[in-house]
């Protein structure tokens, strides 16, 4: 790997072990085996490096979930069965990705005081919404761009809420089958 890739890998390890606020430039340089000056050269600042490492980690998690679903989801499933199977895999991933979720909530908590973070989120947020809509079979080719993004926003809200519950009370997170029942109940109440 080159210095840039070493820095990203080191920053990611630091993020997962120390969190966003507690990771220093020196920590990343030491973990990466690269000089402090290389951070500025390749990324401009430690914060930009940490944002890039976090973005990369989130993208890898999304790609892992998408690949897992593509390989394991039976195309003959009904919408409710697909919903449940998708959530089963996502919920199972929470235990493996607990540090990643903790970092994301840490970053969200700092967004009001960090204009650079705030500026980085709208595009990533839109991509995440569309990606989630696609995972659940509700992408733009099915619903159109605007409706797919709104469906993705709903999935994103559910995902973030479940991730928060998994961090606070891992044993209290609803099962995928409970989510299907809840969505049916909400749908019936809206009718």
C-alpha cells in the first residue's frame, strides 16, 4: 500500500478503537507507520482523513450487506418475505459493526459544531437513501427517483433507530419478523 492507503487503513483502525473525537493525528500516523506531514499532504487535515476513512468504512458495510443480500435472497420471495430477510441480515450485522455505528452517532452529535461535517453529509445521505431503497427492491427503477429517495429515507430512519437500539440495548432490538408485523400495523392504521 502507499502512504495514502496506509493512512486510511490506520485512521479506520483508530476510529474503531478510539472513536472520532479521541483520535489524534499522532495516533493515525503511528498506527499507519507514516509521518504526520503525510496527513496534510494527502488529506489536508486529520479531520478530512477521518471523514474519508469513515466514509470508506460505511461504503464497505453497505457493499457487504448488498453482496450478502444478492447472494442469499431468493428472487421468488414476496415483498414481506424480502423485507424480513433483508432486516434479518442487517440486524445480524450490528454485532459485527458495533464500533462503526458508535462512530456514526458520535459524528452526528458533532455535526452542529463542525461545518465540514455538515457539508459532507447531504450527498452521502442521499446516496445512502437510494442505496437502502435499492436493497429493499424500491429503487428508482421501481418507484422513480423522488419516491425511491423518500422510501430510502424511511428505511434510513428505521436503520438508524435500530442501530441506536442495538448500541443501547442489544437484547431489546426487535426481530425482523416483529418489524414486518409493525409495518403492517402502521400500514393498516394509515388506511
